[in-house]
C-alpha cells in the first residue's frame, strides 16, 4: 500500500472528509482527491509531515515503506517486554506462535 491508499485509509479510519484534510493542509478538496487517487503527490515535505502528525503515524508508514504505523508504540512494547520474567517471556512467545498459526489458517 502506497501513499495514496494510506492517506485515504487513514482519513476514512478517522471518519474525516477530504475537505477536512484540505483545510488542515490549506489546499483544495480536489487536491486531496488527486493525492488519494495517485494523480498528484505532495511536493512539500512540510505537508507530508503535517499529514503524518495529524494521523499520528511515521513518515515511513505514510509512504508505504513500513507497515508499522508508529514506532513509538513498538518501542514502548519492547520496553515493556524487557521487564518480563523468563516464564512470562516463554508464555508471550508461545502466544505469538499461536497468533501466527491462527492467521495462517
């Protein structure tokens, strides 16, 4: 999923209209439509940063480079995991294996 699809998905997930994002970025609603259809791409990195901040995602996620929306969330998760006992880590590992199996089937 690239920028166009991510922008549309993020906007819809937040239940916002194209005109809402247009107002935030000080561009026309039709420009947001062009962004979401892949016809145009924001040339100003400040616009991209504003979009990423508005949706609380990383630039890498917005651009389709990664599927991790926000590295802060992942960093906190790793920090929390590092405080677990060996027994709890084993349980967590088993649960992750279970989830992976469940998603495959």
